[in-house]
């Protein structure tokens, strides 16, 4: 009594009674070899009332307790009618599918068992036979069967963690076809006619000469890889990644100068107007007196200055165009576009990048990421792009001290910020909302700016958010940059690229509500000067779940953007990191990039090797792979189709 048991018996009687509340109570008497057991179902659904008939054989599983009249009973047991063949629910490791209620699992397992038994043997093995043999992969039919219903002797823990031979085959298959699509895409791009720029050592020296500082070794290596691509007649498709503040802009500038000095134009597309204005100002300063015009293309043709900027780009007077989505407008044309640089690429959809590229004669493409991407993610979804990595920070960048404060410790955080203000430095305070919302009790920037005026008396406070007009945002930013404002209260509009070396404190309100890469980006706004800098995370721990606490701990423990990206992948998975979750597109069905890195490496090696040996998959033995590739990835490669 009191123990879990599995019992085989024959139905002796089926009775429906009413409980005191009027609801039905189903009692099914089961007998086997002189022993009796009563199965009790409280408030059963209508189909359950018709499920049992006298004389049927049942397998029942549940806790055996003492019922009325000292009879043994099982309440709400799992039950399966015994038929010829093996059971879907008993005497084996059983699958648990997400979604259905507990009582629906037995019926769902029976359905899946029937489907697997009937359909799995007909499954086409679309991974080529030589690859299956080389990698010791199970057949597809066997893998489908054993993934759902593991054979006797399978370790339950390995089955639960999806690391059995059956799952290894299904994971390999999914990653193999993803990599095969990327390999085909890469081959297609390389077959197109591109532009061969002058990227000789002399041209490279001229390209970096306007920079007011020396490139680091890592920047020089990345630039050498880009220059090597630009010198080739096939189109460049390269991903440049580095940590926050690693100097990607300087490398991109040198690449743009290679294009300009070869007689072509370059376009730099960035996600925010503030960043576009900052880049245009920086590039113009570097190029002052050198005869290279930089045009800032605004969101729409506002006024005379914008009309002139667009005309300068269209006529070729402006050799570098900097802008946001405005660069994609039909009215924006280029005289001779040779290089497209896309900054923070995950903010732009595939069609937007394609639209910009179409404004030139297959220009070279350099894609930059604002925060590092874990290696597995980069291989999985940017595998058709060559990759460069800036792995060190420029000299003069000071490490940022990150501290975590609960809401009750707010005064201590403010005291630290006040000390920095009194030392002549500046402070950012970032809020998740622009203004108070009836639906949310989160702190907001507008109210925050009013309250902070009392916290930091004698210091000028500015407010910056995405709803402001561009000229208003610019005015506030200019005043902060000039030191007229000491505290800038903002939303995440300042997340990317904003550079004010005198700012030494970043306070993030409701830090538990921000993603890890966002927090890392915000931290990157400080530490840009010689002064010691601080990132102060104010969190409401009562509202923070386990994931939020893990994110905040990671921020405290490391400043390495690549390590932060790895933790982010484990916590959130690839969909959110790549910005695809909003579209409802599920990236991978079986594979887990954090768990399956070794299988991804194998799948990539085999896929790229196959395309090398049979570029069009034209051989008869690759026909199934060709069909599977078209079926799986047609229309799903939006993340990698355009460089």
C-alpha cells in the first residue's frame, strides 16, 4: 500500500456513481489471479465514461491506496488496453510531449507509437550513404523510432538529454542541411562577378593614414583579411565582429577608403539616427582637408540640406554615404556604389540589406555585429560569410567596474554617481520606458528625469528618448557631449555606439528587464576615457526570475563580450539572439547549438566537403539530399541569404 505499481488485469465491472456535488465518479473493477483492484476516476470526461468494457485486459499504473471497505484502489491511474505488440506506455522509457495535459499523454503516445510503427520504415535516408558510414550515423527510420520510443537498455538520462545515437542522427541531419544550404549559398555568391579594388600595401597605408591613432594588432589583422577579399574580383561577403568598443568603426572606415581611393562609393547603414549623425561627424573629422565628402542621409528629404546630401550621393560628389533605413528609400541613388557596410546587422532584415546592395553592381559587403556572437551561432547562421574577429580593445580603454544593487540599495548607487559628478564627470541613467504606463509599474525616463533633479541638485539633467524629433535628440546629445548636461536620462536609444569619453557612470534602472547583450552594450557607453568607470545595475529582485538573476550575475562576473554571448546563448537560445523570435520562425527543431557544438563542426565539415566534390549535387547518390535541401530550406535562410 502507498507504493507506485503497474498491474495487468481484466475488467470485471464498470460503474458510474454521483458524488455529493453531483459530478460523476467512475469506478472500474480489475481482477487478476484472485486479486482485485478498483480504478477510481474523479469527474471523468465523457470519453472516459465510455472507455472500458467488461472482459478487456488493462495495464494500469499509479499509487495503490486503501479505499472504502479496505479495498485496494488506484486514483486517476494511467491506463492502456493490452493488445498484441509492445506497449506505448508501459515497460519502457516513454516520451513526454510538450503541450498536452497529463491525462492526454497515454492516448498521444499510442497515436505516436502507431505513426512511428507505420511510417518510420518508409522514411527516406537523405543524408548521403558515404557520410552516414563515415560518421557512424543510425539510419533515419531507426533514429525516428528510437528517438520516440527508446529500445531496451537505453540510459533514461541520456534519452532525456537527447544524446542517444537516435538523437545524434537527427541533430546531425538538421545541422547538415543547414550547413549544406550555407555552403551552396557561399558558392553562388563566389560565382558572381564583383569588383577588384586596389588593396595593395600602398593603398592600405593610404586608407589608414587619416586615422588619428594607430590600429591595434587585432584591427590590423581584421583589415588585412578584408583587404584580401576586396582585392579579389568575386564579391566580398564578410562578417566583422568584436567586443563593444573594440574599434570596428575604424576598420570599416579603412575598408571604405580602399573603395573610395579605387574610384567607388561606400555606404554605411546604421540602426539609429543618433549613431548615423555620430559616424558622419567622426568620418568627416578624419577626412577634413582630404577631398573626400561624407553625406548624412536623413530619414526623409527634409529641407534643402537633405536634398543637397542626396544629390551629392547620386551625382558621386559624396564618396561616403552614412544613414539609417533612409539609405533604402527609392529616391536615394548612387553614382558608383562599390562597398556596403551594415552596422549591427541583426537590426536589419534580409530584404533591407538586399535593397541596399541592389543600388550597386554587386558591391562588396561587410557586416558588423554590435556584440559578439558565440562561435556556434556564427558557424550555424553566418556560415556563408567569411569571418574576422577583433579580439583586443584599443589602448586607453579602462575596464568598467560592474555592481549590482537591489532597489533598497538605491541610495548607495546614487552616492557613487554623485561622487563622479563632483569630480567633473558625467552620468547616464537608462530606463526601460519613455513615460509611465497604466499597464506597467516599471520606472520610466520622463518621471525619472524629474526625480533625479532632486537627487543630483546643482547638476544639469537632460532627457533623451526615441519619440523625440531628430533635431531635438541631436540638441540634447550635443549638449551632453559638450559637458553642458551632466546627467543624461535616456531609454535604450543610447544603447549602441554613442561615444562620450567624459561619461564614467552608467546606471541601468530595472536591469532585470534587459537582455544580456543589451546590458553589455549599455556598459560599453562608459570606460571610453582614462577615468575609472562604473556600471551600476539597479534591479527589483522580487520581480526577477531565475533567468534574469543569471543574466545579472554574468554581468557582474565578466566583461568579456564573447563569454557573455555564450551565456546568452545558453539562457535564451538562438532565436532571440538573432532577432528572429518575433517573426515566429523556429530556427531549429532538434539541435541545440549550446549542447551540439561538436556535431555542428562535423556537419559543417561534411556539408562543405560535399559541395566541393559535387557543387550542384547532381550525382545520382546525392539526389535525395538535393530534394531534402530544397524542401527544408527554401525560404528559411533569411538570416544568411544576404551578406
